[in-house]
């Protein structure tokens, strides 16, 4: 008899649960419709405000931040309305109270997400670099393609996409290689010890000035740096536009031009030479027993 009563209680509970679910279906569908409308509303507002944002705000980073802020605000409103539709007794005051009670737990659970979020906002506001700049962060080098709220996306020189958390970009050292209009390249050139150094210096300076891509200002420098094992060493310092691709292309042209100019002037670019001396080891061995 008791088993029949327990089964009856379970069946009644399931019926009540099913009835509550059926009653909640209209509210649930209404909430889904609200979320879909919110999605389209975000796109509609973005399309409308995009021209105005671009006209008023010149910074690409601040444009992204403003668009993200609008989208987050609209989504927040849509989600709140959907929650109230599904749970009619759940008022705005209850939502605020719930957020207050759960803020500590949420903070611990999502601290990395919040950290990246805040770092992303600061990066977009402070603009230490822009989209299109070439940067070096830790072991990653490439061109900045996009700055989101969570990550900074760069394209490496090998054509790979790297997503770096904003917290790392914000707190770590970042080398912006395209921050200025020009970048210097130091090219080592060694000449034979029999070479006239003033003549070699003049040839190097004339040659590097005529290389396509080398900037006239700042002017190139030709410095003598040391006496090497088999050569006297110059450093040719010249300036180009800072993009990595441009630097490598100009460097290739500079090496070809310098080699050609030194060959025409019959100036030798030596390579390391080792001289070996052979002698009678038995004669000079101090450890041999005396006769």
C-alpha cells in the first residue's frame, strides 16, 4: 500500500512539473523571440551608428571600443527583459541583489576573463599601438590585425594567426617596430688589411646612398668598429621605412650593391684564414725522458 502511495505522489509531482513547464512555454518562446530581436537590433544599431562613429572618432581603436560598448549595452538589456519574461516574479531589484551576492564567486571564477576585458579596454583607450602596426610580444612578432575586448590578434611574418590575451599585452613589454617613420639597419662589412680605409669608407657611403629604399634623412653613417682576425670591420648604418618586409628587401639590395662596388674597386672582402705550423714534436716535448 505504501509503495502505491509513493508512486502516486511521484506521478502527481511529475504532472505538476509538466503543467508548470507547459504554462511557461509561452514565456520561454517570448524570451527566445526577444533574444533574436536583440541580435538583429545590435546589427541594426551598429549599421546606423557606424558612419557617425567613423566621422566623429578618428581612432580605429576607440571606434572598436565604442561599438563594443553599444553592443554589450543592448545585449544586457535584451537578456534582462528575457529573464523577466521567463520568470515574471524576478524583478530588476532581485537581479541586482543576485549580482551582489554572486559577484565574489563570479569574480574568482572569471578573474582571467575580467582581467583580459579590462586590459582590452585600456589598450583601446590608451592606444600604445594601432591596427597595422608591427609589434613584438614575448616570442611573437607580426602585424596587428584586430584588437578585441579579450585578445589582440596578430599575423606573424610566416602567415600564422596568433591570439595574445590582452592582459599579457598590457602588462608585458611590447616592442612596436613601426612606431616611428624610419628604422635603422646596421650592416657589417669587412675589408682586407691592405685596403685604403678612406677610399673604402667613401665607396660604402656613395653606394648605400644610391640603394633604392634607403632614406636620405637621417643620413647613412659609415663607422670603423674594430680590427678583426682577418679584416678591418666597418658598420654601414642606414635608415629605411620600418616595415619588416621593406627592411629585408632593402638589405638584400644593399648587400648586392656593396659587393659589386667593392669588386669593381678591387677591394677584397676577406674570409677567416687559419695558419697551421708543423714542427718536430719529439724535439720540443719537455716530458720525454732525458738521454
